[in-house]
C-alpha cells in the first residue's frame, strides 16, 4: 500500500480508511499518513492551512522549554483539522522517542494538537497531551488516578504523578503527527 501511495499508483484514501488499514496491518498509522499526505507522488486535493507553531516539546522527560512567542506558522492539511478551526490547534516538534512504540512519534516529527481547557477537564484517560508543570513541559499519556493524574510514556510507565500541589496547565491534546519532508 505504501509503495502504491508513494508511486502515485492509487488515489489518496481518507484518514479513517488509513487508520483501519494500519490497525489491520498492525503497523503505525503514521507510515500510511506520510505516504498518503506528504505529496509523495500523490496529488493533494486541498490547500494546506496555517496553524500556530508552539515550539519543541520534550517527550523523553519533563524539562524546561520556552514556548514560541512569535507568529511562526506551520502548514497542515485540512483533513487533519477535521471540523476544527486552525485557531483551535497548534503544532509542536517532538524531542525524544518515548511515544514511538505506542504512537509512532519520534524525535523530529511534527505533532498537531488541539488547545484544551487548562484544567484538563475535557481530557480523557489515555489521551496524549502537552502539559506544562511549573516551568517544565512534556508530551505524555494522561490517566486520572485517586488523588491526582499520572503521566505515562508509550510503554505505560509512570513518568510523573500530578497532585493538587502542582502548577499544571494542560495545553493541548494530540490529533496526528507526521515526519516533515526535507526540501
């Protein structure tokens, strides 16, 4: 399938189709997304849209990062936004590979996220989130537990336990990711 997409031998399927196909093939969906959406011989029918770039977010550990304060934008496909406005989303670059095994996200990949309420009330267990704790930031899987929240990596290891004493802001929830094409 990837070879046919890369060679332009087949039309571009919808994201839902790629997700189902990836599950059936037991392969990371991102491989099919890259083949279908990066223009590797396949015409993209819709014009990419601008989404705010937030910066590099560590996935390997919780560490200090500075958010992009400028107006830098990244181009994303409208299919990735679904019914969301580009203003409701942001892009980060991944640093670290702890979500590679579970989600196929590796260092250097770009990740599209949707802004969520800072309290995390709308976040569901298992969602991949970008979280700021005091001055530090990370991208991890979110799980509510008695008296707090656990942030887990792709191998389901607890990396950090959030308690009521922590200054926590949930910035966004994962939508999709891709490996940027080097020109």
